[in-house]
C-alpha cells in the first residue's frame, strides 16, 4: 500500500507553473556548464529528519502525523519505514539518500543485537536501492544520542566508550561498503567539552585522530574506497566541538595525517553558528582542495541555534553554487537536505513541499551562478583588483625574488601609494542583475 497515494512522480513544469507538486526550476536533464542539473546537484534526502523527525523540541511534544509509523522500535516497523522512504524519494526523483545507523535500525540490548538489527534493515535498504536505482550518498554512525556518549565517543574520558565507538564505527563502515555508499561521514556531536577544568584537550583530540586513522586502515582492509567526510560544527550540543569550522577541521586532518582520505561536508546552519557565512566555509574548504559535500539547509539568524530549515533563499544558493562550480563540483558528495519541516508543518504532504522548494532554490542558484560565470564580469573585476600582483614588483614577490631587505629598498622609492576602490556596492548591484 502506498504511503503517498495522492502524489505522482514530481516533474519539471517550468517557471510559469503554479502546481505546488511540480518543479519550476529543477529540470534534471537540463545542461548547465556541460553537465545535467542532476549531476551537478546530486540531491540527497536525509533519513533522520525526514523519516524519524517527530516535531518535538525542548518546549513541546511531538506533532508530526506519520500514518505509516506505528510508534514502535520493532524491526517490522523499521522495514516498513524504509519502504515508505523509498516511495517518497522515488516520487521526488532524487538520486541519493543518507542515514545514521540508528536512524534506520533500532538499538538492541547489546552491541551484537544492534548489529544484527542493522544487518536486517540493510537487507531491505539493499532491496529498495536495487528496485529504484536510488543510491546511498553517505552513511554515518550516531555516537551522540545514547547516554554512553555523554562525555563524547572517540574523545570520551572512558576507554571502554572509545572501544564501543570503534566497534560502532566499524559496523557502520561495513554497511556503507555493503550499500555501495559514495562516502562516509564523521560528525562529532559530542566530540568536544563543556568545561576545560576537567578536560585533557590534547589527549581527547589525539584520541579522535586515532579513531579516524583506525577507520581509514579498516576501510583499506575491507576495500571500501568511498570518501570520508568531516562535518564542521562549533557548538551545540557541547559548548565547544573540536571540529568547529572548516579551518579547524583542515588543521586537524593535516596534523593527524588524514588529508588524503578526508574532505569536508559543509552545512549552512553550522557555518552560521561558527560565525561565518556558508560562502566563506565553502571557499576556505575549496581553496584547500577539501570541499567534498554540503548539507543544504539554513538557520534563523534571530534564533541563533541549529534550526535546520529548508533553503529557499536564492542569494544563499547562488553563493553556494558559485563556490561549488569554482572548485569543480561534486565527485563523491552532493546537496544533502539536512533539513526538517517546521513542527507546525505536520502533515505528510509538507515533506514534498519542503523538498521541492529546496531543490528549486538550488536549481535556480545553479542557473544564476552559471550565468554570472558566463558573463565574466565578476571574475574580471577580481582580476583587475589584484592586477598589481600579475607583473612587476607583485609578480617578483610571489615568485620569491624578494626578502624584507630588498622590499624595504623598493618601498623607499615608491612615493604615495594610489589605491583603487573596492566597489562593494557596485558588486552587490551586479549580482542583483542576475537574481
């Protein structure tokens, strides 16, 4: 029996359509900069918010109406949820999905029972992947919800918890390999601290580096060649998480010899919490060759916490796509909707409206970014701004032909330095022309 019998496969109808169950901008087969929209964007639905979110928050109980879910943690209910998820994704026409181990399979009374549950659900996931052609973008392990992880997982003060986290990571990588995932994510939700008085920071960060190196070694051992990703976030649930932003993550990966096997999965709401824009985080990761994937959402700047709203801001999606196109696009990653409907949007149909809106917003951002790049004006203005570095003294400095002594001598004869305007307002008006 269908969970969404009133919904047919969502199709592209163009910008003039007023059908809320149609794409106005996302045309999967449309070619942009030599690739289809489908291949550029690699849309992915998340399992945790979309199929496990119940609308509860710290101030209120669950609100979501989910007729297919009987409210139990039984394996049968979990298998039924998988079938509902794939019906939704097939009708939405997305090529990928993502999940935590505990999203799809109930935790057992022991590690072996949890693993057995995960194997049983993986059977159903595999069947649905083969039936629909939808693939796993990335898998991951939930090492933040269970009370055993109250002090962290890899960074726990208790060695037994580290061992349990290692076992859970091993099993999650096994499942990612089995389901042919493009990648595997590490999000250190509790890999951080609340109070430095009781924290040995060096030991904790060393242990995090140790676990990730174990993951790489195990992946090599079993032949899992998907990309590993780290997802930066500065705080919440901890006061400070060690993977606080793109720069901190890259510094960590470089320090622990993990640059060859890891890239970053950047999330908009997490960028905001770190005090950066999404474009900043994408640019920093991209210039270091570490931009791998994104979690597509947004936060409410008036609230200041991880609201995980669906992205509908065309300026945001345009900035995202300018950076993503600049650095060559996605290989193993994609646009993963780590977003949830508001607790007031409790009907099943709201899941379609939310995802269609997000997909259209990113498609329009792609179209706009490609038009800006084709026009060439933005790049020309940037080239002109840095033109003093392309010849003469600037080129000599960049090629290492000078030291402090020779530059001091050159500066003596410069006279007044004539600067040019940054033309910020002009540039903002320029971008507005395309939006």
